[in-house]
C-alpha cells in the first residue's frame, strides 16, 4: 500500500494497472462531464428546487475504474475542487460545504474499490452477472453513505424523524440512479469496439427505433391525464433486444433527460400521484415528494433495459462463437473427407501396383516348381521364393484391409497361409 492509501495492491487494488490498456475518454473529458453535471444540478435546483438524477458520482466512479493512478488522482482532485466551488455557489453553510463534497468522494471511492474487486479486472458490463454485482455494490454503498449523511444532518439540525427518513430515501434514490445510469454506460462506451456487428438491427432500423422511443416518451410525459408510463417501456424493450448495449445506455440517458425535465416542469403521469400528508414534511414541495415515484420508474427502466441488453449481447456473442466453431468444424470435416478420398485413391492405385508384381513372382515360382528337370536344391530355392511371395501378398492384403477399416485380419491371414501351403505342397 502506498502512502496515503491511494493504491491498494492485490485483489483490492483501485486503479488500472500501469501496463494495462487505457480505454474510454481522456482525463479532461471526465472533468468536463463532472462540471456539466454540476451545472445541470445547479440549474435544476435553482429552477425547480429539486434534482431528479445526480450524475456526478457515477462520472467519478467511471474515471477511477478506467484511468491509471496519476490521471485518476488528478481527475478526482479536480472534481473535488469543482464540487467545493459548486457548493459555495449554492450557499451551503459551514461544515455542510465540505460534508457534501467529502460524501461524494467517499461514495465514488467505495463503489470503485468494490467494483474492481467483485466485477472482474476487465469490468465488462456486457455480462449480466457483473452488472448485477455492480448494482448490488452501488445500492449498499449508497445506503451506507446516505445513512452517514443523514446522521450528520441530524447532529447539526435535529430535524423530525419523518424528514430524516424522507431525506435518506431521496438522497439514496437520486445517487443510485446516477450510478446505475452513468457508470455502466461510460464503461460500455469505453469498449464500444467490442460491439461492432453485434446488433441485430440495421442502421435505418436503429434510427427508427430510437426515434420511436423519443416520440413515445415525449408524448407520455407531456400529458398528466392518464397513467401511461407503461407505454415508454415498449420501445425501450425493442432497443434492448435489437440494438447494442451502448445504444441501449444512450437511450436510457435520453429518456432520463426527457422524463426528468418533464417531471420537474409539472408534466407527465408522475403528477397523478397525490402523496398523503405527513407530519414534518409540510415544507417539502409537492414536486419533490413526487420524485420518489419518478425514481422508482427510472430504476425499473434501468433494471429492465440494461440486464436485457447485456443478456442479448451475451447471446449474440455466443451465437457468433458457435458460428465460428461450426464453420471451423465444417472446414475440418471437408478437409478430412478430402484426405479420406485421397487415401482411397492412393490405396486403389497401390493395391494394383503392389499386387501385380507379387502375383507375377508367385506365378512364375509355381511354374518353376512344376518343372521336373530341376535339381532338388533348385526346387528348394523355388519353394522359398514361393513362400516369400505368398507372405508378401498376405502382408500387402492385410495392410490394405486395415487401411480400409477391416478388423478381420487374422482369419483372412490364416486362410491365405493355408492356401499358400497347399499350393507349395502340390508343387
């Protein structure tokens, strides 16, 4: 462990290995995204008095997971400074100025360390199991940090219990939404090269499905007369089934922007929810209390689209591997059949070329053995020639038969030996 605990070795290390391949956007892009998320949060708070999704922590987690040690530390330091400046502009009093920034930093580091440990060194969010682990890590980390924040708030202001519980629920849901929306999408974009050719849909179909999603989401959240939120799921499911995980993540971000803006401006079916009066929450605006329903809706959307998209990506990957192996097996079978045909042609030729001269030797030996004017010694030489020829014929026949897959060699061999002995004795 290095000084200050910036680097953990072994399976609990935080930063990407120095020898590892750098993926994803450059360090300055994370700082720019973080600054943009702070500006969006300022605008949303100043205009509507609430924030639907807090994106900043998800951006810091992605930077910690993607960058090597030095650039990651630089990015986190810059984000911390931006966070402090943002809190100053917002007018956070006293210790809360630092508490907010420190809590954001603690959450980012806590999630990043656990993700590095439990989601694999490659951080491949295409795998449904790793995505589920990241969701569990995010939920538990957000719960811990939110509980610490609520405890600090209670120690400073001593608000009613109902307000503490509402603050915990709001803080946890907003932070969790940001982590589940931003971090997996940035990790998927860092490996966008792996998704080339994986989508079932063509480019025109992809454009059409995305356009339908934007149109349906806009229509559903521009009205507050009917609870039509379920209609927004249909094009998102089509995107998860037909497009790549990066496009599915992009669609989630687009939908979060459309639905969040509509909800904050007083539109959408979320406003059909009428929260019951609770003691201690009288000062909380009605729109802020309704955001809990909106967060549940977005969590359900993320929990549906991202796992489905990763499962389809995994299926496409396995199908591609199966096609590759099938083609390799077919090619190997073709080469084996060609080799078998060549062997059969070779055996047919060798059968003729080897047996013909051996039959000639055996035949002339029989002719010599049939002569009566040979000396006994010459007759013995002829007999040995005949035996050697018969043995070679048997050997050649057995070799050719074995090459053809014939297992009954011993019976045929004994038969041929008996016949050769008969020929010799007759001679």
